[in-house]
C-alpha cells in the first residue's frame, strides 16, 4: 500500500498557546503544527513539562523572528513547597531531603531582596544545556554530575504573593535564561529549610501575556468544526512580537531594492537600532538595522510570496 505524503500548508504567524501541564514544549508545538497542518514551525524557548502558560509558537515566516522572542524577558508565578528538596528542584524529581519548616511570610520577605537585580545562577543538571553535545538532563539521568559555570541573570521583580502552611507563591519577572527552579532552590537554602517548585506558570513572554493565549482544547475544538483552516484565525501577524520596535514604511522603489538585499534611506528612520519595515501597501516585509551612514540595512526578510 502506497502511503501518500501529507502536503503541508504554507501559513505564517504566531499562535500564543497556554501550554498544558505534562507536555514538553516540542510536543505542544508538534500538536499545534498538526492541527494547523503547517509546513514550517518552531517555538521560542522551552517550558518544563511541569510548567504551563504563555508559549509563543511560530509558523512559516514568523520562525525567522523567533530568536527575538527567545531573548525577551519573561514573567512567572511559582508555587514553592518548603521543607523538601528534590533531584530536579521540582515535583517531578526524587526527594533528596526533608527538613523542618519554621518560616514566616516576614522571613521570606526578608530573604527576597538578595535575589533581586543582577544575580548569579548555576544552571541545574536537569536542563537542556549541552556539554560535549549531550543535554545535561541526559547526563543527570545517567547519574553524572558535571561542573556548570554560573551565569548572570536579572530579576526585575520578585514578590511573595502568599504563604499557606508550607507552600509559598511568588511572582517573578526576569531576563532570558533564568531558571525558576534554581531560584526557588536557592531561596529555600537561604530560608534554611530547602524548597522545590510544585507549580510553575509563565504569565508573560516578551510583549505577550496570558490574556492573549489560546488553549489546546480550544484549538482542537476549532479543528474538529472547521479543519486546518479554522485554526488560522488564531494566528497573530509574524511581527507581533516586535511591536515595540520602530516601524518604517518604504516607498515601492525603496522596498524593491531593500528586498533585494540593498540598504536604503528612510526619512523617518531613528539614528540607530533595529526597525520593522513595511512596503508601500502596509505589508510587513522584514526587519532592518540602522547603519552608521543612516541607511537601513536588511537583516531578515519576509519571502515575497508568503
């Protein structure tokens, strides 16, 4: 029996998924890609399977700009279990140690300032960082522990939202590369009782927040009713993650040369930095960078047929 290869659709844009618990980021991406029947797809940085919340999924031409969402600041809410440490610093790991908890809300409030601003973090062994081509989590599962260099991250906001018994809920706004599991683990050590994450929800990714997300159940229901095309209405424009960048509109003449890789001048251009570019019809055609001579050099271009 000859198997007919599925012809995927050339669709572009961003779907803001409220990632369900228990899914890896890639599993969530592949599920939505199947529903959309998209030819090209990518996500913007992994969320742990235990975590839920804002996961921007990029399709088609939007994948060209996923790096800028990967580099964006993030926001989280985490529920900490005090008094217990685990191998993974979250509820999916094996218990390492149990300690008595004598911690008040005031104790937590007093400990938080040392974790605000620029801090150093040692990435956990259970992470996707690679050593000699191998993800650290694979080495960890094999019982290996390797030395990891501390990395600088920035915690712009760290607040205690509540304390009930031996569970504390915190809100975090942070730079890319911040491990909330490590933050909770380090905070637990400062409190003298240890801690791990039992719930983690990403509330923000760059300019996107939870209010803009769609659930997997909503996407599946739309697909059941209208097929692949029914998912298109959830697609945001490919440049929606770059809305805070200056926007330039080129003339038809300038757009033609720019799309062929040539820097052009624009009267309204800023003196430096990255910009979004539209053609004379208001269509997003890519991103550029203002060079020293004031011209806009193309950096990533939208395929003209997309």
